[in-house]
């Protein structure tokens, strides 16, 4: 142990011992980064009305509360539905946009690209109240359609950035080869390019899903009535009183996120022939 | 797509052959392509004969690759006409041109096997499955990769990848083949070998081939004719021999082979180097900047002083470089100009090369003395 | 005419080129249309509304209110405070952590990266909620700190600025760490060897060679954090306990409680302009794609 402390840790011959403070600091920070997220899980199994850790008695009453409540179930349905639909809409629309901008050399490509990024640059709360007003006019307030459209707009920059960067690193001469062999552009794209940016496609889809599933602010304004989202209801519950059911819902949300990420890993693997 | 064509087999042999009469001539007329202020192709016209192996040779940025891309349909020129045989194809998209093409990076699809890659154009043309397998194997055998169908692309060496790329480009029996610097990524030995193989392939299949390279030795080895390209224009279009022996201008003379150039002048009907009239062969180009092209291997080192009937250049040796099989002699002429001479190391030479400072006599036979237009093009 | 004969197919080729470019650009039209309808037009309308006064006519009163009323100024100041403090804390905590990760062998570094990214993928609301629970009077932090003897009375570390900052820093750290880490990984180790060889001690080598090379990534990360903090809503709303009021929260309450579109949109416009100005200043130093890819 002592010899390890004296051994050099870097090109500049700083020793591990001199860096011990950094190691301790880093480990503590990483624990603090992960801890809060993980803490909700055991808490959700606590029997007590007051959020306590470690739980005195274990029970699943908060889960029963959640699954038994029609209101919460409706919200969960809405959230999942919206997230899946957002993923299904935003991914192809975003990839098409990224491909179009990557391959066309119209002079206003840069401008169009910046426009794609505007949802990231405009403060979320502004998007939310703007959409609220627009939806009242268009009569799609409190609908899943409205939610999907708004969430798609929020997810698009991520999809465009991720797939755009994958396209940038991709050798377009492969698509050219396919075209020289007789494939029109769209066939060349689907049979040659798409399989090779697979990882980016799946990541984009995952990002789109999560953007929608976790979204709070816009949902606060445009979801409600028959179609409140899970996050909207959670937020309202948080403001009113600290209901431990939220711990259960949080755990379930973590679970959903983890499942989606595992699926992304599986589908995102570049397949070998 | 491609019309069905009779395929010729010798019984038991699955390799491809195409009758030379099926190959198409290419007619390129007035192709211009500008990128802003830059003239990538400047009113280029060129006729490629049916079944010919024509090389576009030039330095980077000369426009040779641009011209190939115009032939393939990936670069749209500002104007011009392009005919494959009798068909005007200039406005046809790449996937309808039915030309085989290989890319500098091979562009093999990594997510498919070798057979998957080679079979791709056949699948696009809706060839029945059983026939695909047979034709794929035939193409692979033609490039000496028979049986490699199940390999993955990342398992192949550079040379093998190159062959798969060729197999993929010829499996659907196109009548025109385009090749974009296919050998530039290979090491020297492999490159030399592949040059011969590609040449044999061309003779076997007979398709019209347009080949792009910056390597002049490669061009000289493989081509029926060479078009030397620079600044978007064709500097000279000739057979390798004519190109080497009778370059049309300084650029071509410089690009092909190694040469030094001597300024010479006209006096009446004579051409003189300094005060000495030259004995030369070929024409005198009509130019204010007349130069004598000196190929190092055409200059001889005389052991006995000036040679009767030849052009003699008394000089002082400035540098002698022994290179094993040959030696280089840099010599300074009386008026200060430099010549480079290359000679074989044999017999006496092996032990007695000239020393820097020696007075030497360099001679050139009249048949080897060529005059060129020295102006910048 | 001789000239047209020498430029065959010119018109046709030009049309082909135009059509192809249009078709490709058209692939991005669904995306642009969506963004136009859901984002650009409504925000444009909000811009317009911000100039409409209570009487329904053109007026600057919404903007004047922000300057005149002390409460509004305080909100802007608070927002800036929180943003600056959060960004600063993220740099102080995130930079060393990123440095630590960059010095690890690949395997360990990847594990650490997952640790950093894990909260990133978890819902914002869940994380905020977790801190709410942890920081309460009877929460874990107070319990453990008192057990360890750090303090005697449970501290009020939530429903105030402290709680807000803790939550914000936790949320924002990955946004800083990723670009900084990326920049650090990209530094050729040979630079440090050269510095050592030329006579620099480890500290000098770090500050004169390593650190300057990481500044683009640091700048990109800090910028992203700052902009996110400016417009942030959820975490301050939950952890601030009503005492930390940020611009976004005021906008929401203006709509939800007072239905005062004029005031809300004016504040929103100001927030937007601040964001754009900061981005513009940053673009003087960084290219746009550097910001989105983390400084490299």
C-alpha cells in the first residue's frame, strides 16, 4: 500500500499519495451523484407515512396505492403512450432532417440546422406557455396529439444532433457505391447507410422516449383533463404534500428508464453478418 | 435495368467473359464544371473507344476524379454531353447508368459478407436467388477469390478487399468500368502485382475501362491510352509510348518520367544549344519558349570525349550518387545549367564512377533528342 | 448560335440540380414545419403579446413593470445568483472529477462515466424529489450528520436557497463533466511528457499545459449549465420552498394564477434574449457544433 502511494500516477510523475485527496473527493462525489437516485427505491417499500430511510417496516402499500388508483393509472397510460408515440414520430422525422441537411448543399443549410436547434435554445417555460395558448386556439389542449407534437419538437434537436454526428463520421462513398450498383438513393439509404448508423438511431429513439416520458414543464400546461401525464400529477402532488406514493412511482420510472436503456443497448449493437 | 445479355462460358468454367463487341464507347463533349471561381473541368471533350483501357492521369486537384464522377453521375456538370454508345446519359441518375465502379476506399459494406456485397447489384436487379449464388461465385473466381463468399469484410486484407470491390463492380456485367485510384492504398509489391492482374482482367472481360490515378508508372503499365489532366483540361491524349517519347508540352514532359530541361534557341533553320547546333528528331514546336527534354536514361557518359554524330555536352560533375543498380550523375554545363544522367552500374563503372569536379562529356543520340514547348500550361 | 451549341444540356442540368437539392432539403421540411408551428409562431405571438398592455393596446408597461417593481428585479437577481452559483459549484466539483476520470485506465473510466451518466438518464422530477426527501429535517442528511457529530440541531437545508443549489448542482453536474471530460481525453499525453522534460514541475505542467487545453470544453460545459439554470423551473420550484423565486416560476404563476399574459410573455422574452445574447457571445469563442458536441 505504501509503495503504491509513492508510485507515479501520471506523466508528470505526481505520485498517488499526492493525489489521495483527489481520489477521496472523486469517490465521494460519485457516491453523492448516484445516491439520491437509488435512495427512492428502498424508500418506496417503507410502510411509514413519513419518508424515512432506512425503512422501519417494509410494505408495498404505496405500490398498491398507485396501481389501485384510476387517476394514477390514467396518468401512467398517457405518459407511456405519449412517450412511445413521440419516439415513433421524432426519430424518423429527425433522421430525415439530419440526412437532408447533411447531403444537400443548399446555401441555407447552416440556418436550417440552427433552426432545428431552437427548441433547445428557447427557455422551456416559454415553449410551454406558447404551446398552451396555441393549443387553446387549435382546440387540442389536453390531448395526447398535442402532447406528442410538443414533445416531438422538444426531442427533435437531440435526434438531429445525434444522427447528424453519426452521419458526419460515416463514409458516404458506401452510399455512392450502392447507387453505382443500381440502388436509387432511398434504397441505398435503407440497405446500406441505416444499418451502419444503427447505434445513433437507437440512441435517438431512446432520447426521444425519455425526453417525453420525463418532461414536466410543458406537460404542466398542456396535459390535463382526460390526459394528464404522470409527471404533471407527480409535480402537483409534490407541491401539495409529500405523498410516499411518489417514491413508488419514481422507482417505477427508474425501472422503465433502465429497461429502455437495456433495450437500446441490445438493438444498438452493430450487427455482424 | 440492365438488359439480359448472352453470357459466354467454357464448360465447367464459371468465370466471366464478355465479348469485346458488347463494350460501349464513351463520348464526352464540352463538359464544364465550376465550383465558384474554380474551374474543375474546363470544356473537356474526349472519346473513349469501345473496349479501351483509358487512364486519366494527373496530380491532385487536376480534375481527373471530378471527370470520373461526372461519368458515374455523382457530379452534375454545368453543361456538356455524355454518351454511352448512342445513349445520352448526362441527365441520368447514377443508379440507372449501369456502370461498374470501384472507389479508392473500396466502399465495401461492412454489415454484409463478401457474397452479400458481390450479390447486392444482382439483388437490386431482381435476379433469381439461385442464379445470384452462381454468378457471385463466378465473379469471385474471376478475381481469384473463389470460395471467399462467407468471409466478413473486416477479415480481409487490403488486397483482398480490392478484389472484392472489383468482383462487385463486374458481377452484373456492366459494359463500362470506372476505377478511382483503386491501388493507392496498397503497398508497392501488391500494387505492382495488382496492376498486372487488372490488366489481365481487362483483356479477359473486354469492357471499356476508365481508370484514374496520379501514379504515372501505373498509367504507363496498364493503359491503352492515357489522358494527362491538369487544371481541368486534357493536356495530351496519347498512347503511353507517344506520351513518353513525344510529350506535347512541359507539363506532360515533367509529369511523366523524370527529366531536366535545357533552354535552347532557334537560329534560322537550326536549333541551337548555345552556339552548337543540335541534331534532333521529331518536330520543332512553334513556341517562344523552346526547350530540350533530357531523360536521364537517354544520356550517355562518354569515356572517349565527344562522339561523332551525337549531341555532345561538356560538363563538370557536381554530384555522383551510387544507387546499386544504377548511378545518378548531376553535372553542370558550361553556361551553368544542370543535367541529370542515369547510367547502369556495370563492368568498369562498378569500380570507377566519376568524382565531383571531374570534367565529363555527356552525349545524346539524335533519336533521343526531343524538343518541347516549355510554356506553363 | 455557336455559344449555345458549345454548352449543351445546360438548362436541363441546372433544373436537375435544383430539383435534387430541393428534394433533399425537403427531407427536413416535416421537422422544420413542426418547429415552426409549435415553437416559432407561438413564441413570436408571445413576443407580440408582451407589447400589449392591460387595456389591449400597444404599450411598454410590461417591460416597465420589470424595471420599476422591486420584486421583479429581485427575481432576476435571484435567477442570476442561482445560475452563477450553480455554474461555479459545478466547475469546482465537476472539473476535479472529470480530471480524475481522465487519469484512469479505460475500463475504470467507463465505469465512472456510467456513474456520472446514471443520474442524467433518471427523471428530473425523481431526482428533485429524492433531494427533497434527503434534505428534510428528519431526512437522511440531517440524521447521518448528527450521528457523525457534524452538527447538533437538524439544519434547514431544503425549502431554501441551500436546498435549491444542492439540487441544481446535482442535476447540472453531468452537463459540465461530459464536455470537460471529452476535452481532457483528447489531450495528447505527450504534451505533459514534453513539459516535464523541459523542466516543469507537476503543478506548473498542469496549469500551463493541461488546463489551458481544456478550456474550450470547460467553457462549453459552463455555458450549457448557465443557460439551463437561467430557465430552470422544476428544481427551484420544489426545493426552494417558495423562497427562491426564479424567472421561470414567476412566468408560470403569472399564467396560472393571474392569467397575465402580458407580464408573463415580457419576462419570457427577456429570458429568451438573455439566452440568445449569451449564446452569441459564446459563438465568438466557440463554433456551434463545439457546444453541442462538448468543446471538441
